[in-house]
C-alpha cells in the first residue's frame, strides 16, 4: 500500500505528555487515504479488455483500449484510466488513491528525535503512565488482601496450565511469517515517498509488493526494506506492472538465510476461510490482523487518485483490518500460505471515495496469489509485465448489463483490432459481452479484471449479445508487453 506519512512531531525538546491517568492520543501519519474499490470503471467511453484508453488520454471518463495497437511506439492511452470512483490503495500514500493500501508522505526535514517516532513515543508514554498507576493500585490491593484474607489468585505455574502456540494458531502463523516480511520505504528524486509492505519471494532476495508502493522510486529514487529484526537493506526495482499493481524489488547484499513464504492456491480459497494480514498500517511495522474471506472474484478497479494510473483485479475480499501502509503485504491462510497481496480498501473517508487519510471499515481487497505469482515471475525474467487481451475497446460506463465494445478505439484506432483475437472471433462494435467462461460480466472493468486473471494463449468462451440475441464464441487471448 502507499506509504504512511510520519506522525506530527512533538514540540521541540518536549516529549508527548498526557493528563494524569489519561493516555495521550497518537496522531496518524499524514498522507492520502485509500479509497474504496468499485466494480465499475471510468467514464462514459470505454477501455479495452487490455485496459487502454480509447481516446489516448489517461483521465477518468475516457474510453480505454484493450490492446488494439500494433505500433511499436509508446501508446499514450496506456495504462488505462481509473474509474470515476474506485477503491483506494491500502497505503493511501505515494500512489495512494482508490484501491490502494499504503500511505504517502512528504520527505520530512532532518530528524531531531521527532517525526514518525512521535506516534510511538506517545503510545509508550501512555503505556508507562497506565502501567505505573495500574502497578501501584495492584500492589496496594494485593497487599491489603493478603493481610486480611490471604491471596486468592492462581497462576499458570501453580495450576499446571501452559500457553501453547501451535502451528495452526494465528500466533503460530505470525511467528513463522513475520521474519519473512519487510517494511518498504520508497523515496522519489523530489523527496516524496511512502511506506508499504512486502514479503520474501525467493532466496535470491526478491521481494514482492504493490506497484503503487514503489512507484516513486522507479526512476532514480531510493528504496529500502527493513525486516522485523531491525536489519535494513537498500533495494532496487526489478520490474513493476501498473495494470496488475504488482512489483518486484531485490535486496542489495541480500542475506543468505532468507526464508521465502510458502505460496498457496488462491483458486481453492473458500468464503469464510480464515485470513491473516501482515503490514505496516500508518507506519506501525509488523502489524498482524485477522479476518475471513468475505467474497471471491470481486471486480475492483483502483487508481492512485491522479487520474493517470489504474489497476484492475478480480480480488479476494477480506474483513481483516487493512489500513494505509498495509499495501503489498501478504494475506495468509490459516496454515500460513500466501493467498493474496493486500492492495486496496473501501473507505468512508470524504464520502467514501475521497483522498483524505482514513482507515479500515472491514472491506479489504487482495490480488489473488495465483495471478501475482505469474506476474512476479515475468517481472523477474524480463523486467516487464505481460497482459492478456482480446483486442477490443470496451465501455467503462457504470453498467450492470455487460461490457459493450465501443464504436471508437484509442487515438482513432479501430475499436476491434484487425487480426486480433476479438476480430478473429467475429466480435463487432456494439456487441455486449455478458460472460467470460462461467463468470458474469457486468461492466468493462469487470471484463478487464477477468481477462487479466488469464495468461496470453489461454482459450476462453465469451458470451455476448447482438441485436437482442445471445451468441457464444471461443477466443484465444493475445498479449501485450509493458505498461507503455
């Protein structure tokens, strides 16, 4: 998720204080709050099943093209524009916006013992005050009780009880997974940046995270990864996929004892399964939260809030608490296997889709690990993402009737790419796609997300309507390399 902003510093030379007996309230890092995901896409025109803008513009509300370009020149319409209102990145920070999980920040002035530590310091002070009062009262009551009637407390040591944290418990899973997660700090050349999360992908030092977590550091920025044991490593971006919102970074001088997290099978996840999320919400590294799988195949179109970047996914929905800074962190099952990458949240901040800092309302979204693993492997091999496509521009209008092929393609190109998969299958402008295999398609963004769960060369069955009649056709998906 986007990186969180540092906490507001305490007055110089003065530690945070709280009224006697009252704990001081921590101040959340500043930054953009993640916006809630939505199944609907941008504006009145359309976007291709590959996600390109039909008019060559990246602004919301413009048509996106699904990969109909054959020119080798950069396509100004790619990446696809974000929907008018989509989930924000979980970080709510650098690259924060609808559909993200991180938090961004302006690079603070040289530290003087304040800054981000302010929140932690305040919490520590509160804990010390509360602990002191509680300890004093506890001692007095126990002393009086012993002098009168004798102690009535029973300790675990005397009762024979013992605390066991078996591998299948949340504590057992967290203890095993935490050493393989990192808190990522990304800083751009202008000083702006953010904080998010990532996890160890292999023993060579590759870390998987969200694209929006590291976007600021892609072109000459600074990137670091810190493990729970405090060890910090410089890192570099190996490859990033804006459309998928997946990135791979590599540790410089990586240690030889890295333990990659075990990858699960997101296709076998069931609604109601236990989930465990690890991340750095609001800069609080190594935080563990739990929940369940609330839904599967949830269409989510999210963006960084700038109107120029968008990602589409058929997401795992969870009610595990996810906040700015959780972006890029692993979503685990009850056995500790990674089943998804936390990347977006629905938020009520600013009316539900604003960019003000806000937190979890129990609607989090993760990229299924089966898709993320394929993307990560391609990024490690070539440094560039590969997207499946049908080669047709589809409308991004809010709709519940399907994804309609537009009458106009990106930059004046044909709405159905000549010689492309859609053309070979006989699809035409005006056709409304209502199903892909057995998945119901209710909008353009939903179609894009579903297509991107497949690989180029996969054969899918498309159901569409033309002139009031339903038709079915098999389509072999094509490919597009890169985000530009």
